[in-house]
């Protein structure tokens, strides 16, 4: 085994997309597979999501959209994050839907479409309050002037209008309704111009699960398709989602030490009693957060152990207790059905589970993908 073995259950991703489709009965699902599918593997995750009925795949980077096409994906794909020198020609040839947050981008898409002699599909992104991507509401009219003119010439089709929420994971937060109101204002402006929108979309995972009134035509869940609930399920069932990623390592040494024995650099942990220490061969060079020292837990033979002392570059230690069955060669589950969740890791080290799966995913054994 390499230092860390990161495995992905792609059937779980398929099932999770089915669950989300059930939740969004009137809307289609765009499975968000940006950032290498949150570390789960872009192409495999995209395929799994399609099997679960995702009509759309969503990615931030144009290169990811092109990689999906190169892998043989022929469904609808939207990409939304790029600067002025984005590969617009390749994207239009690859039949990828393009987001536009400024008149300049609409202009660039239209000019390239003219060159190519095809009509490009554009989704206008509106900043309804996130303060990130999207055209400010007060500049929407000037963007639509450019878009309507290009559409009249047959260079683009404005097929979508979309926005993204700032506080969807805090159900009831007043900004959610404020943003929804702004989004409806933007849609009304599009309607006044007789833009015949195919898809209006706003909802991420949390909004998909908590605000059915804001599903519009399409929902864009990311984290939930990997099985991580974006908000606690009031019914305690994780909304029926299954976690897709597991992360494992190996105990390489077990040894007995007396009470009062310092463990790892700086002796941040000192054995409180005579005990056995287990050495695990994975460290921060392998993606194990250094901040997990003395905080996060792992599971060995079905029992939980807290990481004892500091995480080193390529190893960490657990206190196995005075009487242990654990032996060198045993499997250590950092994250998995038989151990902690990414959400528990996130809580232990004060981050979000999104960062935990992206981090471990970056270490994913590519041959297994
Ligand atoms: C990442 C992202 C999503 C998915 O968000 P989750 O919280 O993972 O469901 C949806 N839309 C946009 C624009 C995003 O950047």
C-alpha cells in the first residue's frame, strides 16, 4: 500500500445523483464536478453522475469541460470560471455551454462564434449578492444589450441565467430570500427582452435539499453528490446520501512505552500511562493535515483513536492503549464507512469537509481511478 490509499465508490455517486433527482423532481440536475470532482476524479465521477441521471455536468475551469469531452461525454456541460484569454474557440467547437459575467465575455464569445459560423450557448451569470462571479444587477441591462444584439445576429443563444448563493448552508438566513428576489428581478429583465431562457438555476446542494421553492429549472449540487450532507438532516438520515470517498493507511510499527513518554516532535502528547503506540505511515506530505495532531481521529479494527502529538511529514502516531489487538500491517481508516467522516475531520481541524475531500483527493491513486 502507498502511504495513503484514497478510494472512491462511484456507485455511491450514481445513487446520490438519483437521490438528488428525487429531491428536485421538477428540475434537472447539473452535477458539479469542478476541482477534479472535489477530489473524487473528474471523468469517473462525471460518468457516475450521468448514470444517475445528471442531464448536466458543471465545472469551473474550461480545461475540465474539455477533458470531459475528450473522455467521450456528449451531454450538456457548463463552465463558468475564466479570464479574458479563455479557450473560447475550443469550447465552442466542443459544444460546451459558456457562462458570461461581463459584456466583454459575451463579445468574445460572439466574435469567435462568427468566425466559426456556429451559435454558441450562453448562460448569463448575475451577482445577486454573493460578491463573486456574475454581472452586478445594475449592469445587467448593458450586458443584455450586447447579448441580445449577438443573438439577433445568430451568433449566440442566451439559454440560461444563473446565480449562486452566499449562505445556502444556513437555512433561513435572510440573504437567501434577498438573493432569490434579486434573481427574480434579473429573470424579469430577461423576460422583458423576450429572451427565451431554457434554464434558470440558483441552487447548490444545500439549497437543493432545503429550498424546493428555489429549484427553478436546474439545480447544481456538488458536495451532496459525493455523499456529504451540506446541512444536518433533520431526520438524521443524511438525506439518504452515501459518502463516496475513503482514505486508508497502514500501521507499520506497534511498540510498548512507559507512562510519561513524549510522542512526536515537541512532545505535544505525553503518554498518561504505560501504553502501546502505533506508527502510521502517512503524514502531511501525503495530505494528512498537520493541524490534525492531537485532534482528528482514525479507526483501526473498528475502534477510534485520536492522533497522538504532531503529524510529521510522512508519519503520525496513535496511542493504542495499554492492551491492544492492533498489529503492524493493520489497516488505518482516516475516512470511510468503517471510520470517521470527512465532516468529523473538518470539525476537528476547523475547516469544511469540502477542503478535506479536495485535499485527500489530490493524493488519489490515479491508477485506481
Ligand atoms: C461549487 C459550486 C456549486 C456546488 O456547490 P455545493 O455547495 O458543493 O453544492 C454550485 N454552483 C457553483 C457556481 C459553484 O461554484
